[in-house]
C-alpha cells in the first residue's frame, strides 16, 4: 500500500527562490542568452469573459535545426501584468496534444488570486499545427462523423472496417502534410517554447501545464533547465510510458472511473430509477450500448458514439448528472432526445475537434514507437477488453493510425532532471486520463519537486477547479515560490471535493469554474 504524508493545507513549506520587488530575471529586456527575434506585437482581442485579453503571433522555424528555412506561425494570447512587482511570463498549456491554449490564458489569469495573477504576463499559445497557428492540421475532415462502425470488432468485417478507417486517416495525413509531419512532435513544440521565451526577451519562463502539457513542460525543462523559473504540472503524464503503454493504462483507469459513475447512479436510484445495485446499473448501460449498436438513436448515436459521449465523464464528474439523465431517459422511457443532446454536447467532433485529433495523432505517432504489426494491437486490446471493456477498443481505434503512420518515430525523451528549481506537481488519486502512478514517477524524476495529492479525487485537471486546498498551494508557489514539504510519497494531501448531485436536486450545480476548465483541457492525454 502506498504511504502518503498526511500533510493538509497547513503543510510545512519552504520557499523556492525568494522574490524581489521586480525580479531581475523576470524583467531584463534583453538578457544574455536570448536571440534578436522580433517581439510579438500585441493587439486587443478581449472577450466578454476576458476583456483584457491580447493576441499576437510568432514565426518560428518549421525545423529548428534549419533556423533559416521554412517558417510557421504560432498564435499567442496574453493577459498582461498590472502589478508593480513583475515575475515574468507564465506560459500555460491545456494538453491534448492538440489543445488550444489561447482561451486558457484568460481562464488562468481570472482564476488565480488577483494579486498573484497581476504579477505575471499570462501567455497562452496554440502549439504548432493547432487552432489559429498556421498551418493548422486537418487530415481527414469528418473522420468522426456518425455513425461509425462498432468499436468492438466482434466480427472480422467490423475489424476490417475499423482498420481501414485508421489506415485511411494515416494515409490522408501523409498525403496532405508530408512536409510537416516530421516536425509535429513534442520536442519541436518544446523548441517553440524556447523561441517564444527569446522573443519575449525573458531570461527565464514560468510554465503551467495540464495533462499532456505536463509532458511538454518536462521536455522543455530537460532541454533548457536553466531557463525554468517555476514549473507547475497538473494531472501528470507518466513520461516513461509514452505513448502505447500509456494508452493501455488509460483503458484500465477509465474503466474504473466509469464504474465509479455507475455506482454514483446507483446511489441516486430515487432520481434515475436504474437500480440501486451498481452491477445492475452497469448491465443496463451495456444493454443500452447493445441496443444502440443495432439501432442508432436518431441515426446519430450508435455504440461508438455512446462511448464518445460517456468518456468525458471519466475526465470530469461534473458531467455525471447530465450523462445520467440521458442514460435514464433512454433506458427507462426509450426517449432518445436527451441522449442525442448529450452526444452533441460531450461526444460530437466539430472542425476544431478534427484539428485537435489531427495534431494528437501527429504528435503521438511521431514522439515514440508504436507496434506496426496489427496482430500485436489485436492481442493486446482483446486482453484489455476482457478486464476493462468500457474504453478499450474505442481508445485502440483512436490511436490506431499510429500503426500505419507515414513518418518514422523519434525516441522518447528521458525527462530525468536534477537541475531545476523545485517544481510543483498536482495529482488526483483516481485520475483516469493520467493515472496516479504517473505523477509519482514524474515526482521521482524531477529532483526537488513537490507532489500535492488530491486524495479520493477522480477528475483530470484539478487546480483552479474549485478545490481551495489545492489552489492555496498553487497560489503560494506562484506568489513567492513556496512549496510544501512532507516526508512521504506526497508532500501535501488535499481532500477531494464532494461529488455532484443530480440535476433534480435543489443542490444540483457543478462548479462553473470546473466546467469552464474542463472545456479547455485537451483530452486523451
């Protein structure tokens, strides 16, 4: 059994880098070691939610080994600092890979304590290939259009159809972006971060990444440890498992999280009338899946789309009441309306989703080696399915283009690092997308790092989502470098927030901040 220090919000702390009124490393306009790259030209692009947001762009080399070669453009956003004390740029990334970070800058700046956010230029960016960056990838528009073949290849024809989809996607990427794919990867993205640092004229950066953004941050820190001032990693990728093994691990964790959702539904049987026994509720969910495989709801939600709809519940339990309503309406009343609405809200893939998936596959398939023999995928995923059926084959097909990817893989980066200031890591014990053990592994590999654990939590992306204890640790670290120090596996432990309530309850509500965050965090990594 893992032992964790029972250190709560009042944990023993140490300071990581005292802060002067205007830290020299944050404010130097042209510090040593920076290039003469043109500074971003910031223009107002405020929204109702983030009225002080500014936007800019930055040209970077497609191939950083050829700095005078072809250029691509990164889209940037910024909430500028307003305090006299300036701690430099705080770069934020939502993960994915393939997630857009432009709106995340506004969210982070507005969610941190005002006195802390005011000391940073909070900077978001669309990584290469993503969103507003140019060129923006879209390998095969409509790849996820309903109704897709059943993810579970129970018959040879179904397996063949899914393999064909995966191969077709990979071939389409290779045909459209042969010149780009060798450079859509985490190392290239990390080098873009360094180019951004130089363009900003800052000797060092502060970095805050969620999900896959934790791996991007760790890779940047490995390449440029002397350029890291503060490093926050929330919901941490296991850097020793990229990426095939990581997805197998996700399958088991998402199955556990889905069962936690079904148990929650059972506890609220008075509302949903699906049974008070979690096993009975689970049986009814799979019966719904079988029925939709035979007759998709309104010609849009088949078995695969049902999985797409419920997988987001593994990331964030604030979606559970909506998913339970849709489940109950279909199972109890044969009412397909709420299920189709849930699919449109949580599972359907639009043009931005097509772009995100294109970048996701490009990065994951390029970052590391994948089995090229489909027999290995078949054997591994049937084995997983026997133990954890909920997402096994859905996830397999999501990643299957990597079996046919046209670009040779790189070697994964060993992020082991003993040259950083103390980094601050946040991890929920029941996180499905980046299971708990990954946070422990990263903590071990980043010497001097501190690990804050949300005990009993299952959400993915846990800071700035309503947990005051976690947010106090984050704010203290960004304010003056204070970090907790414990004597167990974790340096501090925060209790998880209470679970959601059914929508029909007077107490029914989800954290608006949590809902906003989970709409921004990139999924599947």
